[in-house]
């Protein structure tokens, strides 16, 4: 597909529309931020939702009228010697798909938030932050170079911090926000170093120029091995943003924020930024097969590791959080085995069913008077019929049951993994079984059996208002039918629509490694893999049903005795405690030592000493200011004599 580079003046109409997409949420951020106390929650929500809806409408229009890939430069931004970084947008298939995802799902979550947050005293500030997040995410996906992408990358990190700690009177929530911010900064350091190395290697940070030079083997003074270093550094950034081992621990704690935040940022959009970045730089990763192998292994390990933790969680949002980490692992597994379009396919389907389930969990929490422990729920399907049915659809989708969306995208990932490595495939298949089990464990504990809450909670049980249930219904429809956007690949009839649409993005990668894009499997093998995948999902559902419905098993209380393996899983493998011991306490101890012995023992005495010296000198010199003219004349004469004497000595 043809690529062009256009100045803003040469395409004013299209440029205006692309500028308007992020501008509308930014205006919503300003209006709600400046008029926070003057607007009612409903008005603030309507302004915020209208801004995102406008961006979505423009995105749909541009998607339907897209003809060719191009880069539009809005203005020259940084120009220092050979360093030229324009503020420019890249318009192509990937940016358009991500625009639709961010604005479409974002709009539904904004509407949902009107009902969910209407009692909050700072609802205007909440919608302001939510709009700022959408703005930052849109800048991220529209940027035509790594620096603009990084601006959006840091913007969503800031908004994540603000929204996780939105209820900032709670100390634990503040700690969760700081934890997310710091861990993401660790990953971002790797990303930033990768950008520096990209500039040193290719003398540019523009996507088009960098990828073309990489494709042609123009690595400046370096060899192709430099690309491995670059991609590893970029992957460090992706590991932090997309919550992969070992930088995943921030995401479960991020559930401290309001539930719509969990749905928008930590399920549907921000956490997929790492996947987007690798897809955007796919030619670099194709040139680094060792990096791809590492990505595949870490993705598979993360998927399995997080799934095992999800088995023992009792907080409804924590189960969904570890499920998100696990599904992100699936996406990285797909990237690592060069299933690029498949990874984006799972990004889309996951956004549908996981946003649905987070919002469904919010509906449950809303009905249960902010109770999140599934051990205190039960039997809610009668009181919350719409929430139950939509949540069931989300569970069927994530479990990979046909014809729901997760069935199509997860099967494609397992197919690519099977072609690449039977060991990775086995890990992915077992994870699919665990996913079905713990998701239906959540469903059965929440919506089946007898109600286990208080009488007061039971008295107040009711379905959520229309502003909350309508987004659930729309997302449920998408979760049910969204998989058909790429169905032909599964049925053995060539590539699906999404794969064909995205194909031009991977032209360079296909030329560099055509074998990875041309592997086919016979129908018998394909049907066998489908049967195994669906069988794993069905088996997980059956096990969960027998355990939590037929037998009526209820999770033990926190203080109950558990076997050693159960205890390890229940405490999430003690990873947080390990990090706290190895890093947090060490750094805090070092900081206290530096404060006590360096700050107070060296720096403060030196600085204060200069201050005392100055004060003492001032105290002495003040005696010169007597107010007597005679004294001043004498001092002047003495000064003249000294000057003449010094001048005489000099000669």
C-alpha cells in the first residue's frame, strides 16, 4: 500500500479531522477540570462522554474512507543539528483500529461512569482525568515517531496514577497509585534507552525512516545485532506497561481505583500499549528472533503464572486483574511466535469481553454496597438479571467457547504457538483450561447458590440503572460476535478480514521472514487443535460447576488453615513480599542512611556553614554603617590610599 508524507497544508481537511480526534477529549478535560465544582455529575459525565463520542464518530468516518497510508506533519517540533523531530501523525490501518478501540470502548465506559460515579463528590474531576487519559492514549496511537509515542505513553502513565489514587483519602489506594507509577517508570527507562539507541543507529526516530533503513540493513556504524539490544530495551518498556513478568505486580493493586478505571485503563486500552508498540515496530522485532523467543517465553510464563494466582483470589476485581495479566501474556505469546495480526485480534476481543466483565463486576459491587469479596455474594442472578446474562457472555468468550469472540482469537494464538513450539502450545492450552475454571468459579460464586451477604445488603439488591446496563449490553453483543471479524482464517478459507486489512503493516517483516507468514496446517490438525482448545474450556467449566454449584464449596476465610501449595498460591507466590524485601526495604534503608549521614552529616553542615559565615560577616560589617559623615570620609580616604598603594606595588 502506498505511503506518503504530507505537510499539514497539503491535506487540510483530513489533518483537521485527525487533530480533532484527540482535541475533543482534551477540551472535555479542560472544561470539567476548570468547572469541577460548578457542574453536576450528570452534566460533567455528558460533556466527557460527548467529547469521546465525537472522537469515535470521526474515527469511524476516517476508517470508512481510508485509502492509503500516510504521515502528516503538523509542525516542526524539535530541530537541533541533525536531530529533527516533527510533531506528526501516522495514518494507517493500525492507528485506525486503535482509534476505534480507544474511542468506542472508551465512550461506553464514560456512559457507564455517569451512573456508577454520580454519588461521588469529585465526579467532575474524575471525568476530567478520564478525558485526559483518552487524549493521551490517542496521542500514543497517532504519533508518527517514537518520541510522540513516548509522550502519549507517559501521559497514560500519569493518568493511571491519578485515577488509581482517585480516592486519595485512603492511604492504601495512594500506595497502589505510587506502586503503579514507580514500576512503570522502571519499564519506561528501558523504553527511553531504546529510543536513544534507535536514533544513534538510524539517525532518526520517525517510524517510516527507521523501519525502511532497518529493512534495507542500514544500521549506521553497527551490525544487525544492535537491533536485538534495541528490541530488548523496547520490550522492557512493554513489560512494565503491559504487566508482564517480572513487572506485573502493579496491575492487581491498580484495582484500588474506581471500577470504570479498571475497565478502561487496566483492561481495554493502556495495558495494551506495549502490544501496540511492538506491532508498530514489528520489522525491528522480526530482525531480532532471539528477542521474539524471549517475548514468547515470558508471555507464556506470564499467562500461566497469573492464571494460577487467579484460582485462589476472592476479590472479584482481583480475579479479573490476574485474568487480564494472563490474557496479556497470551498476546505477547502471539507476538513472540510472529502472530502479529492475531495478537491485535486478541487485543480487540479481550477489550470487548474484559471491559464487559469489569463493568459487570462494577454493577455487582454497586448493588452490594461496595462489597467486593465473592464469599459474601451468591444468588445474584435473580436480582441482577441483565448483569448476570451479560457477565455470562463475557465468561463464555474468555473461556474460548464457540461462537463467542475469545474462541476465535485464542484459537489463532494457540495455532501459531503449535506451529512454533509444542511446549509453548501446551502451556497455552493448560492456561486455557485454568482460565475457564477460575472465570466460572467467579461466575458461580457470585451469581449462583444462596445469598451470603447481610440482610441490609439483600434488602438493597437491585439492577443497575440504564446508564450502566446499556454499555453492558453493547459490550456483550461485541463479545458475542466480535470474533467473526477474523473468522475465515479459522475455517481454513484464507486470511480473515482483520488479517487482510492489517497485512500492509507487515510488508517488511514478510519480506525478511516469509516462512513465518506462509506456514499452513492441514484441516485435520486444525480441527484437532480446535477440539483440544474447546475441550479445555468446557472441562474447566465442568470442574468449576461440580466444585462450586453441585458440591456448594465455598472459599475458606483468610485465617483458615491451608496446605503449603494452597498457601503459596493464595499469597500470590509471595512475590510482593520478595520485592519488598529485596528492593523496597533496601532502597528505603539506603535512603534513610543517605539522609542521616550524607544529608544531615555532610551537606547540611556545609550549606549551613556558608550561611553562618555570611551571617557572621554581615554582623561584623554592619558596624561600618554608623551614619557618621566623618567616618565615611575617613574610610574613603583609607580606601583611596590602599588603591594607590596596591597600584604602586603592582608596578
